[in-house]
C-alpha cells in the first residue's frame, strides 16, 4: 500500500512490537504526533527530553525490550545525548528517533537544525539519516535488529521533516528472530580442561548474564564446580542474593569478593568487563597472574583491561550450556564453606533500606541515581530477580533515576522504589509531574544528607577535607514540593520514624516521596 512516511514509521514500530514511546513533540515531528492518534501505541509525554530518554532506558532495562524515544530537532535532539551515552555505556537496546529540518535545508544553519548524526557517532552502535520515504521501513527494521544483536546498545534514526509527508510503498514484514552465534567448541574444550583442574574457582558475573537470560545456567555452573559467585554493578540480580554461593558485589569498597579473588585459583568472568569500579581488584589480578576465563559477546572486551588465559566470544547462556556437559563437577565443600567476612555498612540510609527490603516483595524494582546512596543500595539491598535493580553503571548519571523509574513502572506494572540523593534528585525532579500524571506506583526515597555525598567523601579522603562546592544545605522542602506536584510525601527525621513512615508510604499506589534525613558524615 502507498502511505506517507509518518505512517510507515508507525507501522514499522508496530511490526517491531513497540507498545510504548517516550517523547516530546516539536515542529519537525508533528506529522508523526498526528499519526500517533491512529495507532495503538502508548505515548508518554515527559517534562524534558532527557527524562524521556532515561524513561526509555528504564523501560528497556526492566523489560528486556527495545526502548523507543521520539523528539524534535535542535534542542529536542541534543537533550537526548546524555541518555544515549548512558545506554551505550551500559549496553541497553534503545532506538532514538529525531526529527530534523527538511532535506533541502540541511547544512544551511536553519532554525533548530543540528547535526545530531555527527554528534552521537561515538555513543551509538549505528546512526542513520533517512533521505527518502522509500528507505524508511528498511532503516527502522535494521535499527531494531542492530540495537538487539550482539552487544546491545542504542541506535539513532534522524529523519528530515519532509520525509514524513512523502508517499511511498509499504509492505508489512514480520521481524525475523535474532539468533545468537554458535560457540566454537575448540575453545570450550580448553576452557573445560582449565575449569576441571581448578579447586577454588570464582565466578564473576556481569550485565551480560542478565541480557542473555542466563541466571539458571550460572547457578548450575556454580553448583557443579563449587564456585562462589560475585557480581558487577550491572550484574546485580544476575543470581539471587539468597543463592547459596553468592558472596556480593565486586567493587573498590567491598571486602568479600576481594578476599575471594586473593584465594581463588581460577576466575571465570561471564558477560562482564574489568572497569575502573573494580580498579583495586584489577591491580590484584595483574599482580597475581591468576588463570582467567572470559566469556563475553563483544570481542573488543577480551584482553582490553586484563589479559585472559582462555576466552570465548559469544552469548553467555549458549556458552554455559555447551560447557556444562564437559565439566567433571568437582565438589569442594571446604571452599564453599569459606566465610569471606564482608564488613557491614551501618548508617541510617542502610537501616531504611534494610527495613524496606522486609516490607516489599522480591519482584519490586529498585532504581538508583548516582552517589553514595547508589553504593549503599547496591552493596546492601537484597536483589532476588534479574532486571529488578536498575542503575547508571558506566556513565554514572546523576538525574538518571526518576526517568528510569517511570520507564520501569510502565514496563512492568510493578511497584518501583527509587533511591536517590538530594543532589541527584535535584537534577531531574521535574519528572515527578510525569509520574503523578500517569498515576505510577513509584516510591522515591531522597537520601538527604545536605551534600554531594560521594564528592564530599573524596574531598575528605584526598583533599584534606576542603569541601569545595560539595556541601549543599538547601532549603528545599521536599515534602511541600512533592505535594505541590500532586504526590504524597513524608519525612523521616530520625531512626525511630523509619518503620512507621515506610508503612504509611507503602499504602499509596501512586507516587510518594520520602525525605530521608541522613547525617552528613554517614558513609
């Protein structure tokens, strides 16, 4: 059939299974917004384009589907850049669709013209500028395939506004399933030999385990070879916190995974990379010259930061399934019984999180912003299911949380808990209006320590306590603010208030904000 570009775009999104779009209208994409009225796609209008991109990310992180964000040209497009970069760093499948000036005006510095194609090249898997309506369908289909194939990530489609009104042929084509690459069995045999000779193996699981859906396979591997399991920040939820062999999150601030790393005789890395959040462990690995097995879908990660002994480039779930029958299953009860003695974090924020974890079910999605509250949550909150802990891992974006919580709530239909700080919350608190308008079950815990906590801690440790611009002491009344937006709100002033306030807040099924007063020196 012959239809215009806007209709082709919407039909192709339906083809790809898209049911929700996050965005903000503008002149260059008004033809699409007009066409939206005729299609069964939910559009979530956010307060800001950056919030829309974070929401599309949260939707993807919680569901495993491709997140979709739609904005206009110029500032609408540039406001997506941080969100696109965040998706790129954390391997989140995202399709960002931007309008632009008409083809004949490109390159003339027209009103709200920007080279978003060139601007985002370093932070996307692929970019497109659509030159005619007849190439639009192929572009959209290919964009979704690229976003979901191999190491997942964001793709940009920039569409000049005249393309939406061009008429072209469209034919429905159902998407083909994306099949993972077969594993090289030669490498598997060598890796199996290495594992079978190990007496004290340690598994390090990352976000690739969650992307692959390999939780049960990792548990089976751990059980068969008597291996402890540590996870990266992006790997939180890769195995349940209650799993008998789980020992915690590997970071520069945890002791149990580091102690295990000192004592193990083989490290098996699954769907993770050795980034700077484990810098102290990376130095230990380099010094120990420990045998390392690395399985990752991205060849670029192999030997990038730490040299490996044996590696497989491929999907984690397939690799483990091929590997399991080749393993002897050596039991080492003494190694599994080893208590690595993680030093507990004690402060009011952790008391709040501990209390909360006993009051909500295991399916509750936890989202964090970035700062000390992120560390407190990642290192102490028990996460039992994949895709129920969402955080900005690689880019570390303050202000990520509320948009991501909105996307997660819409994707899952579940209650979502956002743990944020006063610094992070101030970055994008405008999206509270979006949460209220859509009556989303989001509880927001503002860990209010009157500071940029992580920055202040670094200044305390490395800059002789010279607290330059890291102490906030804002006069913001978060309870009054939240109520002015139409949300419910409470304040935890002291530790005795924790259970009572949480119980009251959990009765609400629409947005609720809790101003959690945290002593400034809590670590």
